[in-house]
């Protein structure tokens, strides 16, 4: 688990587990809220790329310092790094299982893929045919035991990675199991990163040493472009790879390379090789492909969980302001929110209950609260139905905005339609109140349109999105 321990200057320290994206700043909508006046509303950002955590300063006013050095741009974080924002210190801890440094490079070749000789390429759909024979056709007890052992390890792999929440730790387990069922000398797992490029994430050497190796672009292209599982009994002699230079330089004699596929999407690949000729067979490829299927499914699920976690946080923060429809558009990326402190052309509405002071003196507190909740429920739903922003409740008054923070060319029309629907809904509410023997409610509504300042305003401890200016004051 990777986490940030937050150490405020005048309070107890606490920690935050890092996800795919962690925002840090003064605003309460940030993943980590730092209550410090010199900290910007959105001060810094921690993201994950290639299994590593990176810290970025979001053009903060007073800067971000890492290990007493001001941060410029984006840097990778290492275990124990000290981050300072204003008078608040954050310490980065990475308790995940350590992974090896990148040892794998991909060398490009100009050779065209030739005709097949000793290579076996197996489409994923063919992998269930003929790999494991019926018991009566197994040539010997030794062969049967070997098949059983491979299936046992595949089952153990499924049990092991099913509970693993860290992708890099899971990849380490997969390589360990792959080495247990094959006679590989070296193995590596590459994943497609956010830029669509294969990036090495896990490496293993049977001798326990770290030696740089070069993978053939020719072999990798066969796997990535055609989604084939490749088995070569002697990659150096295989006509399909045309004597590719990186194969010769790396000393590969037997190779297995299988894609990590999830619903036809390439997530990466697993590559095993050895310097011994004919060291891998069809059953080895079968088992490795099963490993790859399990790994791809788990990677896809973990990424979906991280994305859902991030979307849930955004959705929860925005749901207090925007209609559900607008929230979904923002979460999906179809709609962008502009950060505050800007002049906006928008419409503002105030609607309140007439004679509320006298009413509050006459009613019991519990009855008064019930009245307000019933009234607010109807009115806020109308605001959201016309894609307005709920600014705040001021006693019995509702303040709503159209055109901020989401720009709307027809904000005036939306506000007017909402007001008309509110009046019609109030008539129906009063009919219902009369049927219960309760007095009717009268409400007054004011709308104004024009230029106003929109943004997050308040103290370092409490900020809220609002609008202000002459247009608002005269509504």
C-alpha cells in the first residue's frame, strides 16, 4: 500500500491511502484537504504511471517542496520522501512489494516476418484443443504427474492473485508461478501505459541476478498486432524472425510470448525465454496463456475499481452543486468545469417563503423543519431538472444559478422555466397541505441575468462555490 502521512502544524497526524489520482489542496473537494492559508485551493497532484507514483505541482502560488528542494514539473516519489506545502508536512510511504528496476529494452528490427518454420503461433480460440490428453491417452505416469502439477500451479495462481489489490505485486506472483511450471531463464511482463506504449513492469531471472536483456520487436509485434501466442523452439534459427539482431544478441534459443487480452483489448504481454534449445513445449504455452488470461482479467478489474473510486469521489463532490445529469457529463469527461474566480455571464434566482418569520413563531420546531424539507425537496428537484446549480440555502430561501460553473447559452430561459414550474408545483403542494388541514405556502421569486463573479469562496476551513456582484444583489 502506498500512502501519504499528513502532519499539520497544530493537530494530530493522519494518513491517506493513495489511489490512481490524489489531489492535494485547501479546497474541501480535494482528496487531501490541507487547512493552511498559504496552500492553494488545488496545490499538488499525485498520479500513478507505470506502477510508480508521481508528484506534480499545480502552479501553486507558494510552491511545493520535496526533500527541501522546490518541485519543478513532475517527479517520481520514493519511499520516505518529505513533501512540504506551506507549514504542513506530508511523508510518502510505499509499502508495496518491491519490484526490480527495469531491465528490459525492446530493440527494433527492419526484417520482415518471413514464412513459418519451427515457430508455433496459436490463436487464443485454439488453445483448448489437444493440449491435455485424456487420461487413457497419457503416455506415462510421469507425463500425467507433470500435467497435474501445471494445473495445480494454475489453480494456485488464481487463488493468489484473486485477493491481490496491487498490480505490480500481482505481476510478481505471476512470474514466480510461470517459472515454476517452465524452465525459463528470464521472464518479463510489459503493460501498455497511458500513452499506448509497452512499458516493462516486472522482471525475473532464474539465477537471481539483474542482467539487461533485449526483446525482439519482431516477436513482440507478432503478439501485439495479431494477438497470437508465440512459441519458438529456437528463435535464432526461426525463419519467421529472419535472424533478427536482438534475438541473436540476447542469446534467446527458446521463447514463449503471450498477449494479455481483455475483451480484445491488449493490456500487455508476458515474455519468457531460455538459452536452451527446445526447452518449451505446447503445454507450457497453454499454461502460460491461462496465466495471461487470469492476469488480464484481474488487471482490468483493478483498473475499473480505481476508476470507479475516482469517479465516485468526483460524483460525491459535484452532487451537492449540480444536477445528476450534469454530474454524469462531468464524470464522463463530456463537460469541463472551469475553476472559480472568473467573470461569468449567468442567471441567478432567489426564491423564499413569504411570511416565514411569523410562520416559524406559530409552528412547532419539528413541524417547521418538516415543512422546509418538503418544500426544499420539490424546489431543488426543479432546479436540477433545468440543469441549474444549487448555490445555497439561506434560511427559507433558495439561491440557484444557471450558467456557472457550467456555461449555458440559454441560462436565462432555463431560469425562467424553472421559476414557472416552481410556481405550478407550489399550487399542487398547497392543495396537498390543505387536504391535511395545513395552511398554504406563498413564495416570492426573483431572477436577474448579467455579469457576476463566480468561484470558490470562504475561509481556509470552509470553501463553497458561489456567485457575487451587482447582478446578484439586485436579483
